[in-house]
C-alpha cells in the first residue's frame, strides 16, 4: 500500500526475486543481460524514491551499493570465459536466424510449387474441356438443326424434339 502508485510511475518493474527466478530458469543468455536487469532495478529505485527523505536516501544508497557489487562481480569474471559465452550466444542466434530463413525459403518454394501445380491442373482442365467441346457432335436434333447438320431421320426418329406428334 505504501507504493500504490509504483506501477504508474515505473513502466518496466523488476525486483531481485524476478532476477533470481530468471537466473534459476536460465533466461539470461549473457552476464550483461543479467547485469542490465540489475541496472534497471536500480534505475527504477532512483526514479521512484525521493532522495530528500530518509527512507528514499537509504534505498538509494543500497541500490548504488548493489550495482557497484554486481559490476565488480561481472568485471572479476574471467574475460576469456565471458568472451566464449558471448560467442556461443552469437552463434546460436545466427543458427536460429539461418534456420528461420531456410524455413521461410522452403515455405516460399512449397507455396510456388502448389501454385504452379494448381495452375497446371487448371490449364490442363481448360484444354481438355476445349478439346472435348471441339470434338463433340451435336447431341440432339435441335443442335443439328442449328448447326445445319440435321437429316430427315432427325426429324422423325431422333430425340423427338422436332416430331410434331409429341
């Protein structure tokens, strides 16, 4: 209740328990990623707590001491180890990006092949229909009459369409 306006003032809240949970869950890919969260926590403390009050001044002293400790710890890490870890992270990101690109390219190729197959099928269906239409003979006496191919038999024994007795 003392900090009821905290989330109105602080846009990216973080605390030590969240940082610890991120460490436990291996969410930090590099040391600097974790250090940046500690820096954010200290920035939030500076932004929220007024330095002119006793409580605010105490919180800010502790926040600055924490950031000094974390930076000292990070600086004391073996440089070769940190560099190797950073290279691993960069390599993994590049591999993931390459994989995404390959999957995207594969999806494009598959989509193009589907379109080509669909267009090819549609084209062959159109050609078959045109061919069938050209090869078909009139199917009833009326068509024969219209096309000028009617015979006397069409009028008498054909489909009956022109038979006046029907």
